C-alpha cells in the first residue's frame, strides 16, 4: 500500500494472540487484608453490648458489660482460680476426645474397609447415633457413677459419632479406580492404604475432627455441671448460686475461646497436611 507521496506505508503488525495472556492480571486482595476484616463484626457486637450495658438498656444483674466480665476474669486469673479450673477442663476434654476419637477411628476404618465390618459395626452405630447422648446422663450415672468417669464418657460419646461417620464416608468416597490402579502398579495392601486410602480420607477426617471438638466442648459443659468440684462448668454453677452473672458469662466466654482456638489449630494443621488439595477460595 502506497501513500499520496508514493512512499510505502509500514504494514500494521498484527497483535499476537498471546500478548493479552502474557499481561499479568491484577492480583486479588491478599489474606492479610481479610485477616483484618474478620474481627470487625465481633468488635462491633462487643461495642454495642458495652454501650447498651453502660447506658442502662441492659440490666447489669442479668447481662453485665463485657468490661465487667473481663474484670472478673482478671480477678480470678490473679488468684489462680481460673487456671485450676481451666486445666481440669482441658484434661477431661483431652482424655474424652482421645478415647472417643480413637475408638471411632478404628471402628470407622473397619466398617469402611471390610465388608464384614460394614455388616457388623455400622448397623448398631447407626442405631446409637439416633439417641441424644446428653439425654443419657441419668443412665450413665447408674452405669459409671457421678465422678470423673461420667464427664469423660460424655465427652467421648460426643466426639465419637462425628469422627466415625466422617472416617467411614471418607473411605467409601475414594474412587475405586485409584485403588485398582495402585494394585496394578504393584502396590501391596499396606502401601495402598498409605498412598491412596489415607490421603483420600484425610479431608473427611479433618472435618470429623472439627465437628468432634465442638461436640466435646458442648458435652463437657453438661458433664461439669453434675457433681463436679473443679472445671469451668463447676465455676459457672457455683457463680449461679451466688448470682455472679459476670462469672457465668466468663465461663461461657472461656468455652467459646477454647472452641475457637482448637478449631483454628486444626485448620492450620489441615492446611499444612493437605497442601496438595486446592479448594474454592472465597473472593
């Protein structure tokens, strides 16, 4: 193509189809920004609660201000009372979770891996799960008494079913073609369990652990209100007798923080263990 002056015009260079693809897209907001956003709602709620309590909208003898609850916690922490009750509660929760979770893990694996285990183990567990374990307190008192055994049994029962069902479901949801491919490659039974079954069941197992920890703390609240001499639940019951609402709310806050911290620790462990697993991220 020539111009009016007779000189050739430079030909237009076509855009390369990969030029747009090579241009880096704007990065989504990082995790650090979202971490600052998460505490906003709790802070606002506590601020509204504090304001309503200080202005008289909430009666202080029924719902004290958060600052009063924190002051009660500081007072009980100073004389060591809160630490003693907290350690006893943590010990009961750990023992009950280990007993119930360990038994659930074994039975869930047996029912998920073996046909005879599925036939013998799963039906009675399915029947037992329909019974509210917290409603079994009168019967458990007859069976194991009102001592430490009752509290640990309640925690074990509360943590058993989430771990069992998620272990069972995690094993059964594994693609059978992966197991057959591993067998074809010459992997033995133990190697298949380690390299195929365990990684495939881990996501469901972590979900079961998270649910089990929540159920364990809920069971412990009830268990520590039955003939206990120590523990956060006992502290709350004793405070109720003396109309110390701030201490009762402090016990609830401690339970909530324990559940939050345990769930956070399990999330971190899950993220590191399942680093190969990419799920949908919130935007």
